């Protein structure tokens, strides 16, 4: 499976391929900007950064025409397949935590250790974590672990449902906090009948959205 590209990212990639085939050299950023009718060369650079991060191209330093295509085999050596095992509800716990291995994510080895078998992907349903950059349709990478701390975004199973929230442990209670300005989302206060299954490592934005990026979740200082 290739890393997902948005339609606009794929358009940029196809233009690079056509230019290489016709001219036997890569296009410059300026040429791509003109061909794509973009107003800013910075927009082109952002697309090239996405294509390089996803393993489709490599840019050589200190060269005017510095774009090279990566082969399928080269892309495989740069990524590792992570199974998508479930969907997670980020609002009302409406998604059942049932494993499903019919989908995989290709993730850069710099983000996921190839030898670590305790990392899985899940798909997001609900928007109660939107202020943390987690939106419906996104994927999350979750490391299975019992070792989580206050302030971590965690995946928890509650009555056979799975949800992602920010963790607080206080006075013998566990509180799972939403991260949204919408007042309909309330914290979940727990004392039993739940299990913290792991920590959120990063967000992979919905491949059908305008851009598809892998965004690490920063550690949150707890106050």
C-alpha cells in the first residue's frame, strides 16, 4: 500500500513525472509554480515536502533541478505497515472496539520502530478532540502501554467502547477530558469498569482532506 496522496498532491507528482519524461530533467520550483498556476512558490515547496515525506520523491541539496522520483522498492524500505484495528469514538463512545485488520497504514520508520509490535492504527469518529488536532476521519497511531501520565492523550475502553481523551488522575479518580470548545462535550469521570490501553503517538490526517500529514502529538505539561 502506498502512502495516501490528496488529489492536489497527486497532480503535483504527475506533473513532475511528465516533465522528467519530456525533458530528462526535473522541473524547478518556479516551473512547477507556473504550470500549476499557483500564486506562491512556497505552496509548491509545501507540496514537495509532503511528497518527500511520504517517500515519493527525494530532493538533492545544492542543486537547481533537485527532484528525483523514488521507486516502489525504495518507498518500502522507508516505511512499515501498521494495522488499523478499530475505530475510536472521540465524542459519545458510539463506536464498538472491535478489531478489524482489513486496512493498513504505511508509516515512516522514523516515527514507528519497525521492531515494535505494540503500535496500531485506529480511525477517528467524532470531534470532541478537535482542539488537539484530532478530527473525524483522521487516523491515530497508538502504542499499547499501561504506562501513561497525566496530560497524555490516551485510548481507553469503557463498557466495550473505545474513546480517546486527555488523561487526568486525581484523588483516586480517573478523568478523561475532551479537548473542544463545544460545551456539549463533558469530562468522563471513572472509578472502575474501564481500561487504559495505550497512548496516542501521532495523528495522520484524513487522506480525503485537503492535505494528509503525520502530526506528532506533543507532550502536554500538566498543571
